[in-house]
C-alpha cells in the first residue's frame, strides 16, 4: 500500500504530461491544416526539400500542388510544403520630394 502512494503522484504527472503534449500536437496540426487550405496560386512556397518556388496550380482532390521554379513546373503533394508566404501587394511608393539643403551661411548683402 505504501509503494502505491509513492508512485501515484508520478503516474498522475506522467498522464497529465502526455495529455498536454497530445493537445499541443493537435493544435499545431490544425494550424498547419488551416494554413495549407488557404494556399492559392501565386503564393511563394518552400518544400521540405528546400525548393523555393511559386504555386502555379492546386488540385484539392488529389491534394497536389504544381510549383513553378524558374520556368520548370514540378508537382508535389501538399504535405511536402513546409512554409509559404502570400506575396506582398505592390503598393505605389509615395513620391519623395527632393530635399534641398540650405546653407548654414547666409548670403551677405
């Protein structure tokens, strides 16, 4: 009976730790799935092999993605995408006025 009381806190801590780790893994998996579902043509991607390219087309039925890499179209499974970035919308740069430097020495009249 005494050895059961000794090991009971350890067992409770182990079960709680396993539950917490499983929960965090499930959250990460859901976040990744949401990210993959928001991919669209024109997004910049990096595959698990380190290939950088731009999405040319997506096939949600086959769960594949065609990546354009310098004119070469490659087909990968969506699970092979490590990360992706939405391309930044090119905003027109505000016109910069020419800075006129005034001389600290005033002209003498």
